[in-house]
C-alpha cells in the first residue's frame, strides 16, 4: 500500500472536519467536553472514530441481516443526545439516570464511559461532505468487497476528522477552569444543556443541512488540491478498480472525434464516450408513473441527464436548484433527468427517508434508489455529485464531477437537445438577431479557465491586491482591490471590484456568499444586487438591444464570483 494514500485520507478527514459539514456536531463536542473531566475529550473522540469507522463500513449490512430499519442506529443516537441534554437541563432527570446508568453521570468516573457513548452517538449522526476518499470507502462498503487497504483508509480518514474535533472538545473541557464558569456552575450547566438540545433538534429536523448549504463550500479548493490531485485519483482508482473501466478511460481520453457524429442533423462538437450503462435491475423508483422502473431503451430519442447524488450530501444539495431549473426549462424539449440516489450511510438506504427528502427539496424528476451501488459501479463513478449527459442515441456525450461549471453543463444540454429538435425554442430569436461570435463569450473568473484577463499576473489561491488597467478591449476583464483567486471562483476581500467590457443584450453572473454587489455601467450606478443563499445565476443587466459598454461590479467582502454568461 502506498503510504501517500494514507496521508491523503488523513488530510481529507482534516479538511472535512473544518468544512460546513461538521457544524451540527461541534456544539455537541464542545458541550460534551465541558460536562466532564480531563479524560472526557479523549473518550468522546475515541467513540466517534470507532463508530464512524465501524458503521460506515458495516452498518447497512448488519441492519439488513437483523431485519432492522436502516435508520435505527441514527435515531437511537439522536434519542441519546436528547437524554444527555435533559440530564444537564433537569437535575431530577440526571439523578434518575445515574442510578441504572452510572456511565451517564457527571462524576469523574463517568468521563470515559459517558464520553465514549457520546462519541459513538456523534459518529452516527456526523455526515461528512462527500469527496473521493469517502466515495471509495462507501463504495467498497456497499459491495462488502474490501481488504485491509480500505480499512486503513477508513481509519486514517476518521482520525483526520477527529483531530479538529478533539481540539474543540479540549476547548470545552478547559472552559470549565475559568473562574466565571466556577462561579456560575448551575447556569453554565443549563447553558451547555441548551446548546446540546439545540444541536440535537437541528439534526432531527434537518436544519443542519440548511446551515451547511448557506455556509458554502469554502474548503472546496483544499479538497481539489488533496483528494482530486492526480496522485490521489490514481491511488483511489486502484483501490476500487475504477481504473479498469472503459467508460472512465474514454472520458479521461476525451472520447471519439467529432467525425464519428457526422450523421446527425445538428453537428455537435461534444465528444462521444460510447454507450451509457442502463438502469435495469435496480429499484425502487420515485416520481415515475406508478413508481415503475425506467430504462434507456424507453428513453431513446430523449436527452438524459444522469445525476449521482445522495440527500444528505451538501455538495449535492447545492446542485439541486440548477437541476430543477433545467428540468423545468427543457422538459418540454425532450430533457429527462434521472437522479441516482447512491447512499453514503445506512440511514440513507431507507426509502421513506429518501422520499421525504426529495419532497422537501422539491424534486419531481425520476429518482432511483441505488442502495447496492449497482448503477454507480456500472458507471465506475467516484463522485457525489456527478452528471452524465446521454444523447438521443444512448451515448454519453458529456460528464462533469463535483459542483460548478453549471453554464458548461447547460450548454451541453442545449447542444444535445438541438440534435433532437434542430433548434431550441427561445434561442432562435437571439441567434437570428445576433450571431454567437458577435457576443461576449462566457467568461470564467477562477484561474482554472481564466481567459481574456488583463492586468498583473494572478496569484493562485492567495489573497492579493490588483489594479484595473487603463483600458479594456472588448470582452476583456480585470480585477481591482483584494481578491482570493481560486481555480473555479474568486472571493472578494477589501475594496474588491471587477470590470468587463461586454457586448451583449443580457449579462448574467453566477455568485455565492452573502452581501450587496453594486452594478455600474460606463461609470454610472444602475442597481444593487443582494447576493444570498446558495451560489446561483443572477441577472445583472437586460437591454432591449445589444449594448457595448463597460460593466463594473463592486463587491462586499466574502461574496464569490464564478462565471459570466451573456445573451
């Protein structure tokens, strides 16, 4: 086994533990550390690592063999968290619990037992962000076809995630040494109980998911550097055997040349990655007529977007608004979206949980529950989320892994629909009045696809100060002020501004974060856009005719910019 893979798994766990996905359990870790002695943080983390590693690999199998509901362990863990909160809030409950369950007492003797059981519960409610390392672990666990390498990777990942949380638990434990805490032990105990109760309620009612989504993916660039590096991808593919997949090799090699598609009415520039794997033999299905299964044979002649996701994955949740918008816009033109729900954890196997989640997110397109990773393995997929676009002949023509590049995926959808209908309603008017080549092309703002940039060299993944040049040629863009330029996005610092010399009738920009953005055209302020919630497409300008002008945007710190599109 390559020791570097163990380090990658450990680093991936550390990144997970400082991401938005850990928000729900941090109050519980802090309160648990503060409600015991010096040994309690060690016990909490030992329980968390043990339960997360053990049940990530074996929970679904164990519950299936016992004929128990897949979310039983999670529900029991949440119930235990409520009981623990009650022992802090209500002394009578604490006294009642102490008699038969000495490991739950607040005495020093309960540090190890009570702390370990709290950690076990946290390991079952902790739902980390999906990444390639976690994808490998859960894929192998679903097949129960893994060796010692997967066990080592799982343990390394769990230990990495435990390090930051251990520091939080120690911080909670040491807070009890403060004089203010000692003077007000009763009030402090009540406050810790309230904190634990609030966190348990948030997990119960899925409020933690909304918090994670609102916070954004601020550790995405770290994950790209660690888990998605070429070395990591090669080693992870070796563990799963994904490197033997002809489909993934075709995607990596760019597919067939355009000449192979010359018989189509609309000549698309998208490559051909070969026939798409089918959905046969997998159930249940949601949102189909009578919840009956679909097959690619039934969908022949349609453009099909296959979306691999799972409902507790915050990375997937941030893609849902885009998927729903595409389905609403293009369903009438022949687009079908099939969500392949491939679970990470045991509680996500439960059909009733998935059905409720799809209803809560407002997802009405077909969804299949791929609990056995059957479709996942046919595609040799490694990511949540992952999108594969299938053309009218049943061939894969576009693939995208992870979040982002929504404009690129939508363009591919339109291109494949044009092969089906010749042209798309709503696009003909724009194309007839203005050829595509005479409009400013889409412009990405991160360094990964930064074109037509004017100014000083960009400093990758570091905050730096930029200055506007004296002038910009048509379709050029430039930064000013403090910016953190990442691979896919830019994040505003102090006095951050952005200019682009555009030629278009409409100007759109994908933005995330939270705060106002001032919009100026040729130096005159025209409006303010309030950015908030998940990253999405904002309409900045709309004119009755094509306009040739200089757009300047002045950003609030923390607001993110991804890509311009024009119409």
